[in-house]
């Protein structure tokens, strides 16, 4: 039997000793207020047993982690038609780069870079009656937790400084790959990114991706093949131009956000979330990546 609790505690104390904790994202001013020394980790296994250490109950901004949830929701609504609007290839580029978008005629490389997530946001805006509240209800239902909410200050903060996302949305619009108004789509996108969660809630929300599309409440939200595809995208695109490094060091499908969160999963075995707000040069949580490398090494469990 693997002693997950002991492993998580060892990881937390090692991370506390680490001198280089990375840099906080400041391009969204509201995110710059967070204390860099925070670190939390939470793991839920397939029997729904939970293990945690550090600041695992502290709320943080999930940011790009939300892109997996919006993709899952869009797929659950329009299925394979999603792939007519966005591709499934790794970009090898930072999350907010626009160069490939122009080269490839407004079809984003994948749904986990910003341009791709903005197209997914557009799909949801087209298909939902109340896009923001319907999306929030979807996320709450996955976790069976109605306390999950947007952080309006973070959404507002990004709205004021999200110039690159406005550029991406306008470029998409010029290629005909954005059906709704740029401001409406970005308002949705900034809100989805602003959702606040803690590590424990994140593992609950992502449980279905390690459990063949079935959430902790035994509701089937996605088919086995849809989950296979979303996990494949997390593995190949979830860390932007560091996806190779994450597969190499950690060996799990996962997704990061500039709020310092990472969620990762081993299909059929466990789902784990880490939070440490300092980022490395590629915009992924520095200690979060190191923690997950230690986890898969100590347990000798990864998809490889
Ligand atoms: N909201 C952020 C942005 O669009 C998300 C980026 C991220 O978490 N990598 O820039």
C-alpha cells in the first residue's frame, strides 16, 4: 500500500525549504497580491479517499485550468463539432502567442492555449442561455459544491489588462472563427479564468477525468472516448511550451494556471492538485511541477 499522506507531507516540507520559489504573475494585477510562500497539495484516489498537506484549503485563481472545464462542457454540448473550430496539436509556443494563429488561418492549434480557449468560450456563448451562470453550475455540479464562484476582482483586473486576449479575439473574428461579439466572449473568458478554488475542490472537479467521465456523485458527464481525448490534450498541450518537460519529469496528463495551480491525474488511480503561486519562466508553477515530479517518482506511478 502506498502511503500517500506521508509522501505529501515530505513533499510539502521539501518545498518549504526551496530557495527559488519562482515569480508571481503580475500581468493580471490582482494576482500579484498573493503570498509567494504558500504551498498546498491534495490527492483523491479512486476509492475517494483524500490526502492533503499544506495550504490545500486556501482559495486561489484557477486561471487556465478552467480551459479544460470549458472544453469538457463544450464537448458535452456539441460533441465532435468542436474540432471544426480548433485543432488538437501542441503549439510549442507560450500560452498567449498569436503567430501560429495567423499562419494557420484563425484555427488555434489546440483548445488549451488562449486563442483556442477563446474559441471554446465563443461556442459556449452561442449555445448557453446564461453562459456565465450555466458554466458555473456545470463546475459546481462536477464537485457537488455550490460555494465555488467567480472572483469578480480578478475578472475585472484581467479585463483592464488583457490586451493580448483582445488581440487574439479580434484576429479570430477577422478569420470568421468567432461568432459572437469580441467583448461578450472575452467577458465570459475572463470570468471562467477568475474562478477561485482550493486544491481539494480542484481534485473533486477533475475526478471525472481519472474516472472515465463519471464524477464523484456517480453522474456520467462525458463518454470514455471524450475523456481519452481531453486527457490526451492535457498531456500534449496542458503546459504550453513546457508540455514535453512536464511529461518527461512528471508523466501525467495535467493542466496549469498562472494563479499557480496545477491539477494532474493518473487514470483509474488518483487525481492530484498543487498550488504554489511562484511561476517558472514558462508560466507554470515552479514548486508545483517539482512536487508532482517527486510524487510520481516516490510512488513509481505514472502513465508511463
Ligand atoms: N487568464 C489568463 C490569460 O488569458 C490565463 C493564462 C494562464 O493561466 N496560463 O492570460
